[in-house]
């Protein structure tokens, strides 16, 4: 059971590396997320504000990763159909 989870983590890390190396928008999201986090530290956000910020950052990054996966799947399907 632990091996299955480890394989899942390896695949997840691989997907994030792929997004970082091929998707400029993912880098923009990371930069803006880091900027918002630094500003949050500077202005001393409350726990509720931190919760909201973390939620928005997480959703934004997850949506970008899902978009990357959909684009890659479509590219793969197109490659298969062209052969």
C-alpha cells in the first residue's frame, strides 16, 4: 500500500516538473503566489485571510495543472491519430 502511494507521489512530482518546464503560465502563477505570500507576511494577514489566500493559490495552481494535463492528453491523442 505504501508503494502505491509512493508511486503516486512520484507521478505527481513528475507532473509538476513537466508543468514548470513547459508551461510559462504556471511560472507566472507561482511568481504571483509567492508575491501574495510575501505581501501577506508584510501586512500580517489574519488566520481567516491566510486560509482564503492559501485556498485561492491552491485552486489556481491545481487548475493550471489540470489544464496542462488536458493539453498534454490532447497532444498525445492528436499524435496517435496522425500516425
